[in-house]
């Protein structure tokens, strides 16, 4: 358990902190829900020590490596302080939107609501490549119902779990007779801690990341409420639901894979993409041709994958420009760095993303620098036309070159 919490901390700070704290509290305090025999203090200390040593297994090597490079203070600030201060209020996606069933149709049709949908499904729906003539309405209905049901199940499962935990702590059976209470209480506590890590950006990607644990808690809750004679039917119902979801996901995955008809063979990767995304190859080739190896490329936006595909590094310590990552004083710190060694090429990406303010709003100095020093290369896609001829809108992506 300690090793798992340590891995969670190194992979996603909020998840590791919340789950580790919940596990520590469960270990540190007497646990009356375990039964009449309370854990002796010496045994609890041994459990806490074992948990701490386990957590140290993945954490200590990372800390030692970063400290050896003189960056331990920066790691603590960037990884454990700033996400809860500088970033917390600037990257919020409200959880309540999918709960508003009376606003039916707004998740699929409204701009910016796609963050509540599975990205591959939304992409297939938007490109109108799902099978079936005139079936987009049915797919949209099914997708919206799935998402709203998924989000609505979280508070319902949470309320049921809290009621069962209170019942267990008061000495009630909490459901079937003879069913142990310890595992359920621990599962509920750890699930609540993991769920907190999905906020404040409660988009689909964050919610689905913690949902497997939520689903286990929901199944355990229902199992404790269903009488013994109904357990067989419950398992059959859960199995049918699992098969249905897996079948739908497999079918959609096959459709998505078949829709990726363009193959991009780049120096650092060979990938299959949809025709409307094949322009990425032209952008990467332009970056590699105009930015000498060892020099910096600057992506003004959040499409950080261009750094990898072009094999050119970022001139800034952050590859993405989320709030709090553009330097002090409205981006002036970053502007000073760019002024010292102006990039030979700037890729201007999408500057506004749902739940995050537009970059010019929190880094006006950076926006002024890019607009004043660079201009759009209008011929880049004429010199290297994307397969199929699909050119991105300048509002979505542009190649910028120095003025003069």
C-alpha cells in the first residue's frame, strides 16, 4: 500500500497526497470498525512504519536524483506548492454541468462542452464518421446519456457509501449478515480521497481516471444492500453491464482506428492520423528545416507535442503555458528569455481551452511580444501541402516567422 501511494505521489501529486493522507489516518487512529479487538499501539506503529518505508521506495530515488541536480527546492515548489496556489483557481471545469439533466443536448451541441465527453468519441462524432446513415442524433443521445449517468452516479454512490459507513461505525451490520466492515470502510475512505484529485478540473479525463475505484465502491455498496438471495442476479446484472460497455468501447475503437487513414512518417515517430490532422507533418518539417538542431523552438499555445515531434527544445522551463507557467509579471520573465535568444520559428496554437483562461488574459506581455516580433507565414502549407489538402484555420494554428 505504501509503494502504491508513493507511485501515485510521483505520478499525480494531488492523488498521491490525498490517498496517502487518508491511508495514514486509517493507520494512525484506532479502528473500532475492525471489531471488538482494537489494534494495539505497537502494532499500529509497525503498520505506519511499513507504510512509510513502502512510500519511500519510489519517492526517495526521485528526490535524490532531483537534489543531486540542485533542483529539490524547485521540485517542491512546482510539484507540491504551486498546483494548490497558482494553478488551483485557474483551471476549473465545473462538475455540476453534466448533472443538469434539464439542459439536455447542451453537452454535445454547445461550444466548449466537449471536455465532458470522451475525446475519441467526440472526435468521431464531430467528423461524422460513425457508421449508420443519419445516425449522428442517436450517437449524440447515447453519448450524452452515458456521460450524464456517469457524473450523476458519483454523488449517488458517495451518499450511499457515507450512509453505510456511518451505519458500520455505529455497529450496524451495514447490509448482509457476516459481511466484514473493515474492507468497506477503507475502500470508501480511499475512494473519497482519490475522487478529490479530480477537482477542480472535473472534465471527463479526470473523472474517468478515478472512476474505476468509484465503480468498485458502488458495486460494493449495492452488494451490501441486496439480500443474500439476490446476489446472483446482481452479479449477472453487473456482468451484463460490463460486457455492454466493453463491446461499445471496442466497436468505437475499431471505427476510430479505421478512420485514421493518413500515415505520417516523421523522424521521431510514425503515426496514423485523420486527414484533417495531417497538417501536423507539414508543421514539423517546417520547424526542423528552419530551427537549427540545438536551437529553441517556441510553441505559443499548449500543443507541446511539437517539441517532441520536431526534436527541438523549449526555451522555457515549462513546455506548456498554463496559468502560473508563463513567468512573473504577466509573462515578462518569459519575454526576457525569448528576447535574449529570439526563436527562429514560433508555432502559434490554440490560446483558449475550456476551463482555462486565454493565454493573453494572464500573459499579456507574452502576447504583445509574439504579435510585435512575428508575423504569419501564409505560404508554409503551399510549399508543403498536407495530404488531402486540409489546411488548419489560422485561428487554430499558424506558423510565425520573425518580422523583417
